[in-house]
């Protein structure tokens, strides 16, 4: 793994930590105030939005930069780089899943079920629903453990897709706002002009 890929993974890791902090705060404010199924659903949706937005911006920027690096011959094309960086950034998250399996086998105390939810804050409402803290590790169903464990793949998936969108300079927002080919072309020209203006200012 070269320094560039390590830097990419490190930034994704940092953004993942930030998203967890925001989701943790959201849980102990909004969810604790609303509670119930409605509160759980709304909080989970907001958590996913927070995670997606925070990871998306970083991975998209790297994809955009890599396109320029490939065009100038400074790097080789690798559309899986976003997924690789996402998986590297999620190494500690995968470790929490291993510990969850050990908690299911009662190798670890039942308190880890609650700890696992906190460590995976963007999915805390989902985890609480599938794995009630009133049950011991052994009492948790295999389906619940597997389903909660699979949530660690979401962040790398977001990073991978975002990187590809950045590489191909595909903006979902622009596609929604500028639907006709003429509007898209005008918007593209405006963006290109802004880039040229920024480059002129640098020189």
C-alpha cells in the first residue's frame, strides 16, 4: 500500500469517526426525546444521511483528483480504490464484529452488546431493534448478529460508489437540478469557467 492510498484510507477513517460522533449525539438528543418506533426509524434515516454525506464528500474529491492524476500520467486508473480505502478504514469496525460473535458465544460479557451499538453509532437504532439489551449474548438470534454485523460493509460501499462518481465527475444533485441536456451543458460550461478563473488567480 503506497502513501497515497494510506492517506485516502486515513481520511475516510477520520470522516467515519466524525460521522459516528454526530450520530451518537443525535441518538442522545432526538431519539431519546421522541423514542418509540417512529423515533427509531427517523433517527436511523438521519444517521444514514449523516454517514453518507460525510463519507461522500471525501471519497468524491479523491475520485475527482485521481481522474486528473490518471490523465496526466501521475497514477494508474483503479476504480476500486474507493472500495479498498473504505475497507482499510473499516478495519477496526470489522474487529468489533468479531468481538460481537464472541459475545454471542458468551466469551465476552453481555455488556458488549450495548458497547457494539455505541461503536457503530450510525446504526445504533437498527442494532437496538434487532438486539435488545435485555437479552444475553447467547439469547441473541444468529440472524440478528449477522444482520448487525453486515452494517460494517455500508461505509466501504459508500466510499467506493462516491469515489467512482467523483472519478467520472457525475453529480447526482446536478442531474436532478439540470434535467435537460441544454441545461446540463450550460452548467458544465459554468463549472469549467470557474475552474479556469481559480487557476488564473493562482498564477
